[in-house]
């Protein structure tokens, strides 16, 4: 499987899929799940990242989301960017259907 | 076409009701994800990169117009107006919500469709030749055997928990369009000197991480013994197949490890036991009952030559090109087989919109006895079209962007969903197929290049059959960047071969140029009438290696 993140990544965000419809979501600072990467909380360093991941547990237990994991991001021009191609596609939608997915629905999605 | 009996319908209805309960319990939290995941997979529901994905079975690729209309409807109501036909002759929807799944499956059940045997370690949906019942040199309609196997294997208690998934394909003609030698079991229908029909059996083919070509273990299994023989193969696999290591669990590894002689010996021994017990002797009435479903439709008595067709070919160049590449010979005079390309230039291989599905359903209803086929090369087939109707069919298809005249040509590519949709992918597949398609868009040039199959997979699971593409492309991940490894000389027909790796992988920017270099090299060295694969078999990999790498 493609690597989601890199060991020693400086910045990481937390993603999962919503149980009821499978849509990709990101954990925000207020512990709500947002469909936009731009709303996500960003952890710096390993300890903060572990703490961020732990914050997924209550929503997994409440059956709101499934398969949470951390992935590497960077901060650029005031925005949050996914580093890998995989996570870039995940926060946007299929590159072959620009009319579908978050890229067609949300502001702040990046290529 | 096969119609459900009461037993089938009840079974499918019960499965929907059961899954409705399971989804309900998952959403309310009574079931955990760990408990639920195997249940959803048993019903064809995967979690993919962006959303859930539903894989719907199309047994041996045959659909009625009514069923296709239902798929169109499901695409509109529960998805985003399109679906994806796969190399396993199935259909995948990319966006359905879990909470809608029970209603969606109930709608499918109303037209005898379901998602059973599309996932998990069971005998999967049997695949077959899209020209079944229409091919000129067909010995027997392969759907009869496919349906017999479907009934035997569905929910067979011994086969629900195999070491790994199990795929069977059946071909009824000497030229193999079902890729039987890359399946766990491949069945070739044959005829012996006495004119009796029987089955040649191949085992241990497969792609994925360890590609293998199936080995022949029986030259002629008599008709009445087929299930007993298959059961014998399954028993040997169930006994010795490795459950300890997922990468070694397929039957191909077993056959490779113990060798084809030993495998044959073991199967023969089991077979002798089963025959003694006699339970699996196929009763003639049952075979006759199933055969009746696949009786040829009532073809008209027509002259083979059609004046209307000949006139239209002369008058319409686009039509002539389409006839040349997309229309195949039919066994009944005055009829033809029409292949509908789902590979428009620059399009997504295998994708079909709900509107296109409705259009094809209407055309099939009016011009091809109300049924159609899905091909493992991700196209559709109308198996019984009168030659005199070909132009009308072409015009209708053209109006829906379904008349791309490229079957078997370089732009008729197989591609898996890759990183655009798939959670397991290393790299994208579809954009490569699109770029290659655009590079070679010129139809005259495509015909000049001739038959050439390019297959792309986004990871080693090989859903895009890259190992057996004349040119295969495999996406690999190097530190989060997409790279593509190219193989040459693969084939999935009666001369099945696994492609050879040509050299170091290419970046996304390089790969289309590399394909162009390969094609130019082929054109430079080919001899009269040679297809790409013939040339490759004659000259080998070196000329291609040289032109690809030595100048750099
Ligand atoms: C997008 C979701 C998909 C997932 C998660 C997926 C997953 C997999 C995996 C894990 C395997 C390897 C299993 C093994 O070797 O034991 C596999 C094999 C295969 N898949 Fe898929 N697949 C997907 C979509 C598709 C599609 C769209 C097609 C058709 C275009 C397809 C056709 C195949 C075929 C033909 C194989 C067999 C290769 C072999 O012989 O081993 N899959 N798939
Ligand atoms: S080959 Fe890999 S990337 Fe492509 S669909 Fe299969 S699992 Fe996904």
C-alpha cells in the first residue's frame, strides 16, 4: 500500500471516513469532523501527532467515523497542503473527474 | 438468458434483508467496524479513497436491457450518474452511501442482480467470453457451464472460507477472449474425436504479486463429470492451500510449489473418490434446464451479404472504420457482433454514464434481442445485430459518444481505477491511459499500428492486467512520487505470456514518450502483417531496451 505519511514528518493532520456515507473528513481543533482539509487541526512533532490521533477514539467509539490515520501536511500561504499525491487526491477528489468530490464542492482545495 | 428460479430470488431477497439488518446495527453502534467489515465485504461494499464502493456482479458478463436500465437508475439515484465496468465483467459504483446500501440492493434484487461473490475468499463471479452464443467457431455456449458453476459454488459451505479468493473463467472457442490462463481455474470447452463435448482444465493461473500462467491438468473431462472434477480441484486446494501467508495463499502458489504432475495426481485421486460416491454426477435434466435458458434467440433467415451495409460502408468513412475495428463475425448469416467501446479518446476506460447505459439498453432492446455483454477488456458487446441494422446502431451509438472505432487498437486500453479512486494504489492509472489515448488519437495511425493492447495497474494487485498487456504499465511509489514500470510481450489469449520488464521505471512525464518510442521501434522492425506481439516474439526485448535507454 502507498505510504500515507513519512516517519519524522514535522506536521501531520488526522483523517478518517464518515461511517454513514464514507466521505473523507478531517479532525478540526474543536474536535468536530470537517470535510475540508483546510479546517483540520495540525499537529507539530511526534508527541502532538500521537495526541491528535488519540482524539479520534471517541468518534470511532461513537460510530461516527472509521479508519482514522495521520498523514503528513505542510503549511503554505496560510493554507494546509497534503504532501503525498495520495492525500492530495483524497482532499480534492479524482483528478480525472474535476466535476466531482470536494474540488467541486468546497473552497480551498489544492492540486 | 438465465432467469432466477424461486430459490435464487428468495436467496437474494433474504441476503438483502439480512444486510439491511446488519447495516442498521452498524449505524446504531451495535456492531463494531471489525465485526461489520467482513459482512459488508460479503455484500460487495468496500471503503475506497473517497467513499464507499459497491461492486455488483454481472454473471459471466451477460445483462438484459432491463438490468442495465436499473444500473443506470441506481447510478443516478445513489451515485453520481456513472459506473465503472471492470476487467471482471462487473460494475462498480464509486460513491454510494452506506446508509443507502440496503435500498440500493433491494432495487437491484428486483431485476435479479446482487453483489454476492464479488469479494472475499470465495469462488468469485465466473467470467466468460463476451461473444458467447454468437462466435463463429464456438463449440458450446460457455454460459451454460458458467451458470452451472455459479449455482454449484454460490454459498457452497466448503467454499465460503477458502484460503483465498478463487476465480474461474470459461471459453467456448479456440481463440480465448476470457483470459482463462490467468485464472485460478480456466475451462476450455473442447470436442473429442467422437464429437463429444468436454472440458480442458487449466489451474493455477493468476496475476498480482506473483503472476503465473495456468497449467493444463486435464485434456478432456466429460460433461457429466465437470463438477466432480472441479470439486476435486477445490478439495486439493482447500487441503494444501496455504492459509498462513496471504501472499502464498492462491492456488497458483500451490501448483507452483508442488508442480503440475503432483497437482494432477492429487486431483485425479480426489476425482476418483468423488466419482465413486457419485453425488456430483450432473443430471442430464438439470443441464437441459440450464441449456434452455441459453438457446439461441430466434434469428431471422437472412442472406449473409447485406446490400444496406455495403452501401453504408462506401458512403461513410467513419462508419467504415468502426465496422473494421468494432464489428466481428457472427455464426448466423446476416448477423454481426457489435463491440461498443468504452474508451473514447481521452476518456476513462470502462466508465459509462447513466444516460449512456439507458441508450445502450434501448439499442440492445431494439436491435440485439434485449441483452448485452460486458467484456473483460472493459467494453460492451451487442451479440446479435442484423448486418442491415449496423448503420442505424452506429448512428445511435455515435449520438451518445459510444462509437469510438478503436476495439483492439492502441487506444482500447485496460486501466484499473488507480490512485484516483483506490485506497491501495501506488500511482494513478487512468490519467496515463488518457494521455496515451490522446497521443495516439489519430484513427488512421491507430489502424497503421494495428492490434496493440496496453494495460495499466496502479499497484501490484494487477487489477488492470498489466502483466498480460502487450505493453504493461505498473504504477510504483518511490517516496510518495508516482513512477511507472513498463513490461513488454504479455498476452492474455490462447498464447498467454507474462510481460518482461524493459528497464528502470519512468516518471509520469516520461512514460507517454516511452510508449511512443516503443511503438516507433516496433514499426521500424516489423515485417509484413506482423502485429506488435508477433514482432516482439520474433525480435525480443533488446531493440526496445536500446531505443528506450541507450540514447539517454
Ligand atoms: C477500487 C477498488 C479495488 C480494490 C480495493 C481491489 C483490490 C484487489 C486486490 C487486493 C487484489 C489482489 C488479490 C490477490 O492477488 O489475491 C485484486 C486483484 C484483482 N482485481 Fe481488484 N481491486 C479493486 C478494483 C478492481 C477493478 C476496478 C478491477 C477491474 C478493472 C479489478 C480487477 C481485479 C482483477 C482482475 C484481479 C486479479 C488479479 C489476479 O489474478 O490476481 N479490481 N484487486
Ligand atoms: S491494481 Fe491496485 S491500484 Fe489498481 S484497482 Fe487494483 S488494488 Fe487498486
